[in-house]
């Protein structure tokens, strides 16, 4: 029931729109089924499944808007919800930044729905957890993991002619494997739209290997090192940069993309010329939603091309004020890479540090995008193209902008948290202290 | 993890529930007799299906937040969420089911049956049966936060006018931009269990905050200064400060009443001053940490590592584990900090975010020592963990962020006890040769076992030969938890004691949010490593 077809969703939305007497009216209908299983100490701790189907109605008079929601769908309930939204709108203060609703839009086709994921049941989840716990138990390792699957749809419509519908599925899996004495720890994460691509057993093998290989870590002096960031580690710093590409903040001079005198870095070469980052909802490996929450189409957008800042994202209000295209913020990104694998990058490294993952990343300086955080769950010293020994975790203080100017090599992108991210080899990455944490 | 980042405001999934008009907040929820009928239906159904224990939480959660920038209201969000969660033990295993907008006994009985079915299914994968610490029933009882003025009864216009006047004061005093927010929460919770408790509670929380930005047009550099307010377990009365709530000094700091207008005025001037402040020279300094800053260091380096579920490995895949392992506690001589360091867990302190009469599994709340005279003496444990540390009862720190979430161990208020010897901040600073005085919380990061951390602040003042020598910028300190707390040489007396706290502390998968306070007086830490965070891009 939670996933309505396009036709079923449109029927409900049209009914809602017909009930309204407001200047503008929009309806957003969404349904989700979310399941999860969590385990720790090689035993399942919690698992559950929730269903949700809800309708949100926004009515607008002039620059006043009001929203009401409901999860019952008979005619009387729908009409009541429309009236409630209208009442709230009439009482609301004017929003000086209100922009009228969009009319009909063209959307790209994306394919983010997989029946294999929509069909996941409690037995599947238990098996997935078992497939991860079992090999760990056998080798006296301890697994703590989490898998969450989601299938759902979103439909938008308004009285200006806009209608949008998308259905999607996703499955996210991660596991931390620790040695029984707590001196080794490894991690792996996987995410897909299509659950048939997920094998928790083979994924867990990687975390197990890292746990075993990270025992008896040696302490290296903090300082500047060549690092190879696995995609999971690279992802976290790069996505933090992408989240700061709001054009208004840049125009206002309070972003890493701002400059003195109200100028921005748009059009400037800010990163190494090998860095090209774009987003594309139709990418078959990381399909996104064809539309943003307000109905704006998501299209292919290049954010950095050969290191040059090509686009920023905007609210519709600010874009109109500045006379620029109101590009919405992207769902996920594609960091264009080469053909080298992680193993190839290691092989070509004389001296360096392999980083599995970062942890507790926080902004230190929003102007330079300086972040701090730590390595975790598998940090290794590389010499003459080989992993030599595990090293103790480091705290870093580094900016993705500086890091992406110190690029040595870019590997082949792999799907990581909804984006395509390559492993990166970076020189002079700044580690500022050691951590005893395993 | 404390959930709200520095710099720009990042709103977490705060306002869950359906949007409502503000007047809906003033409607009473279901009466107690009705809630007892619903709860009994669930408890009886659970027992009849074979549960050895069951509890029911009927929750009505009200949230309101008002956001503004400069002279504009950005958003006013009012939400209400109502439903029931039923938790059972059957065949020695936990099971949970929840139902939205539950209106009748049949829905509750069905949820209880589902919870029992889930428990029985999960029991097949279980390694050890759940052991619950005994808990007596309290009969029909209630608890209300002792607030003076219910924030939900204050007209929206008054709140909007306050925030816009705060923004106006900021802009007139040199800010280029200002954002301000008022968060308000009311949890109306009813708990019943097969132990014979029927507990009705009314909890209020409030957090006014702002962030001002000052830009130097010559260089394009910008600096921010965030409010020195604390989220509190109070009503709108927190915003009605009186002189007794203010501590004057290099900047005014606040206790149980907050003067937002005054703080915004100071913040704008200080953000401008930061633009030309001296960049810190990296090295070792004696740190004087104000309670508006120290709360977050306590939260991350004491509150989280002493959560027993982390210590045992239940959070290994997300928040992490803990350096404070059971053997260190068992040794009875693990020197967590210096002799000056007494860290206390508490669920009763008036005005704190953690205060309730009973926790979310019907345990009456209390206060207990975590670190006494520097030695690790205890953890935070709930009913199904108490036996692991040889305790006969739970500490009463179980919490769920919604009727639809499963309750689990959450951090109580964890506070540094005030010094016993009379000592003011001025007297403390007088003895410092080379130091930095830090006020307000800033950037924060700590490893997954809670050894290595780095913290920034809002305001940094250089101390030279016992005197404040001027403002610094680009400051962050790095240390190791045990080293840091052992470098604590002095804590000011109770005259300086204040609360800070987190409104959005995250834990668990799926993640749940909780609110927690941390009190302290200003404290001195000797020889801490300070780094310079200035970079060029």
C-alpha cells in the first residue's frame, strides 16, 4: 500500500487541488516502507519495519503560506486538510522571500527503483545479518553492523500545472569488525538502489581483513604525509565541500567561494586541473530524484570542471534576485576519475598512509573550509608500493580545497553513499596529533 | 555526538510530527483516565500473549521553532506528534511496536501482540536472555517541570518581535548578517508497566540562539560569534533575565536567565574585534575554560565514554566504543582526573535538560558519582544493564526521543562539581602566567574511543602574567581525555556554577536525539596543547 503508482498518486493530488480556493495550492504525497536490522557483539540487537503514507498540503494567499498534513485519504479528510492549510496561511506573516509556485516542468528519466529491494522481508534482513555475523564468530572476531532498506515514492502537484512522480529504493549496509581483545578494527560500507548487488558476507570479509591487519599498530609522528584516501574517506571531505556551494552565502561573502568586494570565485580555478565534479540524476550507477522538493528539475550540472568553479546552487528567491538560473543542490555527485584501482594507487606509492575512513569531521574555519577529524578502522603505512604495517590513528586538520590542490593521483570512482567517488592519492595531508583509539 | 554544528545553523530533524496551528498547542491532551485505559489494554494483551514484562509509552510531543535573519522571519514551524509505543519481553527477548494516533484499546492490544510476536521471532537469534533489574511500581503518579511561564502560551508575535529586535541590535552594532532561532519543546509522556506504574509527566525545553557574522570589506575575511545562551529545561522564563543571573567580566555570561538583546549587542562588537585580533601562537598554554565552553568538553570526554552500552560494544559500528573499559573501573584506582575532579551524573537538577521524575522505563531518577576525587567509580546503566556492573537497580537514564522509538540508555546530565575552596574567576586568572581564557563552545571532534579531542570556542582571550592581554583568534586545543582531566588544577566555587548543554545529542541506529545539560564552574587546565587554525586557500 505504501507505494502508490503514478496514476493513484495523481488522482489523490488532483482531488486535493480541486478542493482549494487559495491563490496557489500544492500537494506532496509520499509513502515509504523502511526496514532495518542492527547487531552488535555478534548478536542481533534490534530490527523493525515501518510504513508511512502522508500528504502535505500548502496553500498560499499572496505571500502568506500555510501547510497541513494528513495520513487519511477519504474525501472528507482531504478537504479538511486543504481548509486547515488555508486557515494557517491566512494567519501567517508575509514571507518577503516568497516566490510563486512553478508551472509544468520537464523531468529526466531516472531508474532508482529495484523490486529486489522493495521485496526485502524480515527473513532477508536476518539472513543478511547472519551472513555478516557468522564469519566473524568463526574467527573469534566481533561484528557490529546495521542494514537499512527503504522503498518509497514521492509525488508533487500544484494548481499551476506541475506534476512530478518518482519511486525509488535503497539499501545501506555497514559493519565494524573488531578483534576480541579490541586491538584491531576494520570497517566497510555498501549502498545500492538494487539490493541484489549487496552481499553482506563478502563485504564483511573486507572489514575482517582490516581488523586482523590493524592489530599492533605502530605510532608515527604527526606531520604532513602522502595519503591514499579510500572512497569512503574521500567522500566525507568532498561532500562537506559540496554542501558549502550555496551561491547566496558566496554572494554574501561568508563562504569559501566568497571574495572581497562581494565577488565570488565562480569561474576561477580553485582546484587541481584533474578535478571534475558533476551531478547527474540519470547516472545509472547513482540514480537520483529527477526533481528537488520544490519541483525544480534535477539536471546534469558540472560543479567543478578541470578545477574551475562552474556552478553554485541557489534558492529560487536568490536566483531571481541575481538573475541567474536557480540550480537546486544535488542529491549525489560524480567525481570523475581514471582507471586505476585502489591497489594500483598503493603499488605506485613510495611512502604513504592508507586511510580507510574518517570520523567525527567538524568545521574549524568556514572561510578556508578547514575541517578536523580522525582516521578510524584501518590505517596503514605504505612503503615501496606495499602495505607494511598498521599505524595508530591520527587527527587531521585539513581543507578539501587545499587537499584537492595536492592531488597526486585519482583512481576509478566507486559508489559511496549515493555518490561516485574515486580513491585519491594526496600529498602533504596534515595530521596534527595521534590518537590511541582503535 | 552533540548535534548542532558551528558556523551556519544546521537544523537536524527537529520538528517531527504534523504541522499544526499554535493554538493546537494549548488544547489539552488525553486525560489520565483515558491514557490508563489505553495502557491497560496493551499491558493485558501483552501478558495474555506470554510477555513476562511490558511497558507502554503514550506520547504527545509539541515542537515550535521560529527562525529569522536580519529583518525577516524565515520560518515558523509548529508540529505535534502523538502515538503509543509498546515494549515487551517474551521468551527472554525484547520486542517493540508502535502505533500512530492510537485512539482505542483494540489498536493498543494489536500493537502489544505485534511486539510479542517480534520478541518471539528475535528470541531465536538471541544469545542471552534479557535480565531486568527489579523495579517497584509507583502506582498513579505525576511529575511536571517546575516552569514559571509556558513558552507555548506566549503569542508567536511576541517571539518574532524578540528575535527581530535581537537582529536589529546585532546589525546596529556592526554585524553584516545575523540569524536567530527559538526552539521550544514540550513532551507530554505517560508511562505504564506491568510493574504497576502509571506515570504522567510534562517536560519543557527551550533554546534561544543566534549567530552574527562580521565581514572585513578590505580583506574579504569574515568572523562569527554565536550566542552564549544554554538550552534549558525551562519555560519562557529563561528569556526574562534579572541582574542576579548575569556574571560580568571580559564579557557578560548568563545563568538561569538569558538577556538575548544584550548578548547580541556584545556579539556583534566582538565579531568585529575578532577580524583584527592577534592570531594565536601555537604551543602549550594554561587554559581557563568558562562553563559556556567546558560543558561540551565534559559531554564528549566524560558523558559519552561512561555510557555502559558503548563500553560493552553496542555502539561499535556508529558512535564507537570507550577507553573507559570495565577493568579500569574494577581496579578502583583509575585516575580519570586530578583530585580536584568530581564528575556527577544526575537526572533531577531543576532547570536542566535531563530532569524528569521517572525515566522512560519507570525508574525514579537520582544523582550518582561517576568520577570521585579523580577516580573512575561508576557508569550510566539502565535496567537491562545494571547486572553487568553488579548494581541492584537502574540509574534511571533510559530515554526514547519519540513514542515511535525504542527507549535505550541515554546520557543523564553529567557535571563537574564546583570547587570547595572559595575561588572567583578573577582570582583564578591572577595566577596564570601564560594562558588563554575560552568562552562559548565552538568546533568539536573526538575519536571513537574518546581519547583524542580538539575543541574551539567563541571567544579567546590571551592571559599574560595574570592579566587579560587582548583577544586572540585561530585557537583550538588538542588533548587526550585522561591527560586533560589530570591537568585540572582548580575549579571555581559554586558562585560561578552554570549549565550548558546539547539540545540534539545523537546516538543509535536509526539515530535518536536527546537533550542533556552539563554544569560546571570555570576551571583551569595546565599546559594544554594549542594549535593555530589559520589557513590560506
